[in-house]
C-alpha cells in the first residue's frame, strides 16, 4: 500500500535555467506536472528560459549568490542547498527532482541531510543528462562528488540507455539507474511554419539545412560548415545556424574562408528553436558526444530529418535510413552524401513523415507517467 500522496504532489525542480536541453526538459516537465494539478517550485539562479509567462501551479525561487569580499569563488552550491532547504520547509515539498549531477544532485543530497536533522524526509530524484557524466566523469577532481551524489539519491534516471552505460562505466555506481528518455510536447509543434521567415532566408525556395546548439567544441560546428560546403557544391541550399557559443567566431571564419558567407545565416541565440526548425528541411548534428540529442528529437517532431553522428544516445532517437542517417564523428563527406540523399525530391517527403512519426513515440504524455511512477517509488521507499 502506497503512503505517498496520489495527487497534488509538491515538487521542487532544480535545473540550469539556460538554453541547454537539460533545462528545457526540466521546465517542460514542471509545466506538464502543474497542468496535471501538481505544485511545482523551480529553484534556480534565473527564471528558466522556456518557462515563459505565468502558469498556474508553477512557482520560481531565485538563488542569489552573495558578493562577500572573502569569496573569490562564490559558493553557489551551498547557497542553492540553503535555498532548497528553505523552499522545502516553507512550501512543505514532497520531493526534489534535480537535473544534472553537479552542483544540483550534490546540493540536493546535502539539503536532504540537513532536512533529516530537522525531522523531514524529502527524497531526491536525480536525472543525469550528459556531460555531467561523459565529460566530467573523466575529470578525477569531480569523481568522488558525482559518485556520492548518484549513490545517495533516492532515484536516479538517465536520458538514454547509452548514458546509463556510460554512468556504470565511469563511476562506482552501487544502485539501480532507470532510463527515462527525453520528450517533446506535441502542442508546441502544431503551428504552421512561418513562410515569410522562410522566404527571407531562402528567397529562391532552396532547401534549408539547420544546426542548433550552444556552439561548444563538443558540437563540432566546423563539421557542420564543412558538410554544408560539400552539399552546396552539388546544389543550391541555405544553412541556418541557430545558437551561440565559443566556436561561433571560428564557424563564421570558416564560412568566409570557403566563400559560403552568402549562403549561411547565423541567427544567434533564440529562446525557442522550434520556429527555425519548422521552416527547415534537414538538421545537421555532428556532435562528438550526445547523450540523447534533444534537438534531434525536436527537429523530428517538426518533421525535419536528421543527419547526425552515431555517438551516445543518438541512435536511440534517429533511426538509420528512416528518420535520417548516422555517421562516424568527423565523417563530413559521408554526412554530405546523406544530406543530398535526403534532399532528393523523391525522398524528402518520406523522411519528413517518418521523422514525425518517430518523434510521436517520445511525447510528454508517454514520458510523464514514468517520472510520476518514480516519484511515488521514491516517496514510498523513503517513508518505509
Ligand atoms: O551536457 C550538456 O552538454 C548539457 C546538457 C544540457 O543541459 O543541455 O545537454 C545534455 O542533455 C540534453 C538533455 O537531456 C541532451 O539532449 C544532450 O544530448 C546532452 N548533451 C550532451 O550529451 C553533449
């Protein structure tokens, strides 16, 4: 018999509020929980980008880091921990769901101990997203902290089987880890493409290739440009680069070097990449690692096939020769061939339809029950 509340949970969600996929997943999950009647409290240093305007049942608590002169490195993790303790106590939260291992999971297990001293039992559900495991897992200085955060959480999930395998390989994990895939909210994609926007970008109606990322080295944006150059050598196409980050200047320089500047548009950061995706014909995602590739799923939900690398969890989303193609990291020649095959007039429609159908397997209404089930499991086991 379950002791946990069956409706009306009060959940604290901790995430990075920025453009990254982990923040998007956490925010959309919180909004969906609130729509089902649960109370959701976001605890972050900024309002999450995808939160948008007011939603009934959704609250936001800002973590403010003090500028005490002694702190050369302000202790964000400790301020976050205190904020979690305060919000749990003030709003009588049932559980904390934290996204990304550090500092969020680490801070949450600390908050849980502090709350236990005050006689409160608050389980911690941790979702691992990607580089918290695949990149930081290779950095010895974080290993003990991440290992502890994983093992001391009440429930741990990964966003793909691949990330679960990486977690087991890189850390001393002494507990079960559940795979809960990322998801999309279909209603966000049920709007017509902005044809004026499309014709501005591609006045002659040539196909639009798109890349969306934070332009970090792991995204290999130069491979995007090099792939595009090979496609452009064969047919007229436009490339839409969405996002910003450390490798943007190099990508722009490469376009100038290859005399492609007139065919490539750098849009910069956009709050929501769905609009550019809706007017695109193909997504290029040649990442070095990608635990899931939320943007690939978002592209597919917009009916956009994907040419990606075959790393991490991408093959759990993008299906070879059905929704797109997967190639070895750095194989820009192969990716260009795949892009040309997809853009072929006879093929494009089928790829678009299959991409959309595949994305329908990862919708919020399918994924939310998994998280709710895990919440109840966490509540039951910490109550017993
Ligand atoms: O780990 C990161 O690079 C950042 C993180 C994020 O916050 O966006 O991205 C990861 O989580 C996303 C959401 O689960 C996944 O879709 C991305 O594949 C993953 N990024 C990498 O593994 C590089």
